[in-house]
């Protein structure tokens, strides 16, 4: 039979071992250890001080008056580190604790401290006080050493747990703050992580996705040529840690729509070569596709718009240069007029392209002055009357139409573009009206034709660069830049431009300019 003391020692150590396996809260574990150590050693109080990056700190106490701690904390905070803490810091900790114990109790208290050492690293000290005279025996120290070992294990485990938790929180922060979608799959391709950007692109919430199979969530409405993740996996992918798989296409969303995305899958392996999972980057490529479509549209429109005037110029020049023909002066004049007209058209197209390119870098520069929009409208109406015999141009503006502060040349370009579109798209002729009104804060000018009008589906897009209505693009010339340039100029003046949806016939486009501009 074991003596009662040994039985109690065994039971206390078993209890501490159980606490270590059941409790992850470091403070609670250390409180239990210091209390049991004090009780087993017939002590009245104890404490545990831990070695932190910024010095020694008392983390756990038992039976100590809080006022007494006011003396202990500053006493331990400034202990210097000189290399090996077991040789320098620990003796100093014990010396200071002993000194303050003797001084505060007038020699009535004694104490003993032992280091907490885990994985050959000093992590702290456990110190037990006694309220009666007498030295701590060798058995007392051995018993306290057992408690110190358990406390060191608890501190080490808690710090490792905290470190892992911090790393997980850091990973969570990185995943959730990423602009691209990111998700993680286990080796069987089931979701274990799914960030906010992934939810935005797919419509599925993370709570719904976690645990689901990859094929249930990542469903392709259309896909570029190549293997999907499931098809690649069936063929043995991945064979190495550097194997990446890229899949691009239109992803089916939970709301029935689609998202244009590209997904890069990268495997992660353990040190012994086991597949731990697959990390995927989900990127929204809508803008890239729009850029590709814009480039294709640009090439198509410009090649078409350049081909016609170049062909006419070349044809007339080749005809005039024929040595076997003597042309009448009238024929030569008409041919040169066509060449000049087509050259002007080419020059205007090039100017528009250069202006559109400049606008990509910022708003157009303005030379401000007082502008009479009514006079601008009348001059342009008269000029366009000479260009079309099919259209009637009327100007309906109030007599006292106010001046605006703006760039006269730029505003003239806006009105000219609107009149040019009216002629172009109302090709059968009819009346083209320039109307306006003056409000308390802005001046509004509108141009209306009697053509087929603008379809509701196109009203929000007519001001986009290179946009042309599919219905009218085949029968009319143009690069789709006129309204884009007009919008940029109007907005640079602090105004706005829009399609008037109330027009009963034809297209009516209006723009406003502030009456006063800082």
C-alpha cells in the first residue's frame, strides 16, 4: 500500500494530466496546476510567471492579495536577458521573488521556485509560498518539479494552439479579403473553404457549399476546350505538386445567370507525398472578355470604315491617271470632289479615334468662355442644310436663351455629332429639330429626328465606345464614336446626356450644361 501522501500526489498528477487533455484554455489549466501544487505542498499561495517576448509576466496566482501583485509585476518586468535564461534570468527571478517574500512578510513566509522547461526552452517559473518556517525538502522540490513539467507542457501546447489559431485567422483574413474567388477542396473534391468573392461569383453561400461535392457547385453553362477538374482527376491528375489545371468558361449561377470565370486548380501535398487537398483561384474574366470583344469590334468597324473611302480614293485616282482617256474638266472636278470628301471622312475618323484614345486617359481639356448655344445651333443647322436635301432643319429655342460657361469648340462638336447622327439614322429624310429650354441651374438642348428611333435595349449602350445598333449597323456608316465623344465632352462640362424615352417618333437625344460653372 502507498502512503496517503503518495496517493494524493498520484491523484493530483493524474488530475492535472486529465486537465491537460481536456482543457485548451491556458489560463484555466495554469490556475488548476498552481492551486493543486499549493494544496499538495501545504502551501498558502503560489504563482506562475511566464517569459514573454517583452519580458516576464505573472499570468496565474493562487491565494495572493491583488495589492501584493502591484509590487511583484514591476519587480519582474525589467529582468534583463543575457543569453541563456536558465543561467541568468531564472536565478534572478527566484532571487527577487524570495526577497520580496521575506521583506513583505517580515521573514514569516518562505518560497521555492522551479523553472518551466518545454522542448529545452525556458517558458516560465512556478513559485510556491509557505506560511510557516522550514525549508522545502527534496521531496517537495521533486513534487513541485513534476507540477512544473506539467505546467510547461500546458504552456507549450497552448502556445502551439494559439499559433495555429492565429495562422488560421490569418488565412481566413487572406481568403476573405481576396478580390478573386478562392476555395479549398479536400482530396475527394469536397469543399472545405469558400470565400466571399466565390459566393459573389456563384451565388452560393459558404454555409451551403461546405461539405458539398465540387461538381454540385461548379457547373459549366459553357466551357472552353479542355478538361474539367473531374475529367482531369479521372485521368490521374494531379501527378505532382507543381501540376496546375486551368478551366475557363461561363459558370452557372444559383440565380440562373452565368459568370465568365477562369479557375486555376493547384494541389497541396504533405511531406510524405499524400494529397492534402486542392486550392482553387476563381477569377472573374468578364472584363477580359469584354476587352477582347471590344478589340474585335474595333478591328471590324475600323477595317470596314477605312476600306470604303480608301477604295473610292484609289478608284478615282486610278481612273484619272489613265493614259488612254481624256477627261472633261467637269468630270475631273467631280472626281476630285469625291476624293476630297472621302479624304475628309478619313481625317475625321482618324481624329475621332485619336480623341477616343485620349479620353481613355482622362477627361478632355477645356478652354472656357461664355458660349451662346443658340447661335451655335443656328450656325450648324444652316451648315447641315447644305449637306442634305432630304432633311428639314428647324431651331426652336427661347428668345432669351442664356449663355453658358464652356468650351465653344467642344460644345459645337457635341451638337454637330447629334445632327450628323440624325441625318445618318433618319436616312429617309424628315424634319430634324433642335429644341432647348433654360432651367434655374442648367440649360438643356435636344436634337430629334424622324427616323426609326433607338430600341429600349440599346438606350443604355448608345454612349459606349464603338457601340452600334445591330439593326442599323448594316445600312449606315460609322465607327460608333460620336455619342461616346459627346458624352465625354458634356460630362467634362459638369453636365449629362441621355436618350429621351418620351419621344413619340424617331430618336431624341438631349444634353445639359450647368448655367454657372466654378
